[in-house]
C-alpha cells in the first residue's frame, strides 16, 4: 500500500493518493509493518496525497506512536494546502514535525 525508498538510512513512505476509511486498515497495517528497530526514522511524503479523513489521520498517529516506542519518529513532508488545512484544524500540525519537502525532512534526522 505504501511505497518506500531509503535515503541516508531514513525510510521514506509514500501513501496512496487517498487515506480514507476504505483504505486505512490496509494502509495502517502497511505503514506499521515498516517500523521496527532498523526502520524507526520515517518520513511520510504526502506530496501526492489528495484526500485524508480521520481514519487516515489515525493511521499516521499510530505510526508516530509506534516509531516513538522504538526510539524514532515519523515526520511529514509535502502537504498540499488542502491537507495542511486538515492538519491545522485537527491541531496535528502541533503533533508532527512537518517539512515542505523530502530533503528537509530527511535532513532533520541527520
């Protein structure tokens, strides 16, 4: 469900175009399955995301919690103005470290 690549030992996770109730169970399993002691520093690149609902937000929150339990973190990048608004309204912009692009997000771990 999430496609991945690694840059400087930071795992980049790219979700499908929508993270909604209909896809969130598979998305959550996919993202949580990536996180372990070796992959605990995760950047979720949301640049291709066009829609996210509360279930999708829950997926990202669960991933952050799991990464934190392994001594890591989940950081976000590439939020469109529409997705950014959802993060502001839910105050999740205060929970996640959010970067404008992938390079900045990866550098924040180095």
